[in-house]
C-alpha cells in the first residue's frame, strides 16, 4: 500500500509507492505492506552496486557462523524490530536476554564494528535478504 496523500498528484504518488512495494518478492514482505516500511529496501533493490555492497559488508560476514549466519540474521532482524530492546528481542525469539546479548556481541565481532554504527545499513541488508524472524524462532 502507498501512503495516504491528497489530490490527483497524491493519488499518483500513492499508486507508484504501492507498485514499488508490490514488486518486492513475497518472501521479503508481508502480504499487506505499507510503503513507509519498505521504501528504502524498494529503492535500494534497484541499485546493483548498493545491493551487492550491503550483502558483502553486512550479510557475508554473518554467514561465516556455523549455521550460515541464519541465527545471527534472525536475532539482528528481531533486535531491529524490537527497537533495540534486549528483552523485547528475547521475547520475539523465545530465548533469554543473555542469549540475545551473546548473539549481538558475536554479530559485532563478525561485522568488525559496533551495531549502533551501522543499524540503518544493517536493517536494509537484512530486509533485502528476505529473512523474517517471525517464521523461525530461536
């Protein structure tokens, strides 16, 4: 869905926004998605240099973990969805807060930087990966 906007120009903008979100594969978005939630990912997806770079910088290092990075990616996605709250992240994943803290520290080691220095980029990279933490807990 595009964002509400007034008038004919607003309708056109909303229609284009809806089209941009609709073109994101279903594995990367819920069946009902608002443009504001996926605007950056929808725009980045069309920039091959940026898409490749985000995958190389943020996803590839995580994939070096023993499960291919799946647990770290799910933890990071949940952490971002929980606005950085450890307890909320733990609740989303059904694990302890200590487990979340351990995983976040491990992700920082793999990435070679503190998470708070790259949250927007990491968010977009994870959205591009199509991973949804609600599908697989833990």
